[in-house]
């Protein structure tokens, strides 16, 4: 097992790489907190300060994060002004204009190396495509390759 420092360094490199390849200003993991029934932001995060990360919590059954988590399908939002009211508070806090909510799923293989057990563990948010561009289906495909790592 890697040490917590090694894991945090690996995740920091991953967050930077995702943001660079996706041309995103911000990137943050929201992980499932079973006790609270929430998706909770965790470090490392790119483009968010410590207070934004500490306070970014989303009820499991609501909003874009909850939808991506529950469905296991990525969601592209081209204009965050059109999101439900339950998302607006955190969207304003992190100054998000567009984003991808990508579900993080651990797949456990059976004896024949087939994926049989899929367990959602969180959502990766990639926020604000640079140069006022929009995220696309190509971005989601690229993110799907990276998320499996």
C-alpha cells in the first residue's frame, strides 16, 4: 500500500494532468461519505482554495453531482446558470461557468477478468474550459480513459 503522502502526490499529478489535457481551470474530486450521505470535496484540488474545498459538500441525491454518481454516466453542463437551485450555491462559490461531472467507479473483476462488481465512489468535476470554450463529447471520452487509471 502506498503511503498517504505518495497517494496525495499521485492524486495531485493526476488532477494537474486532467486539467491540462482538458484545458480546464479547475478540477476537484467529490468522494462519497456514506455516514453523511454526501459527496464531499477532497484534496488535492486545482484552482480551488482550501476553504472552497472544505465547504464543498453536495447531498447524495441532488444536483448534477448526485445525478452523475447515481447514474454512473458523465454529465456535461455548458452553462451553469441553467442548473437546479440546489447546485447554485456551490457553483457560485467556485465560480463555475461550465463543467463535466464524471462518475468515479471502482470495478472489481471476477475470475475471468470480467468486470462484475461496479461500486461508485465519487465524482470528478472538471470546471471552466479555458478561453470561454465548451466541454464536448471528445472531452468526456478523453476523461473516461484517464478516470479508469
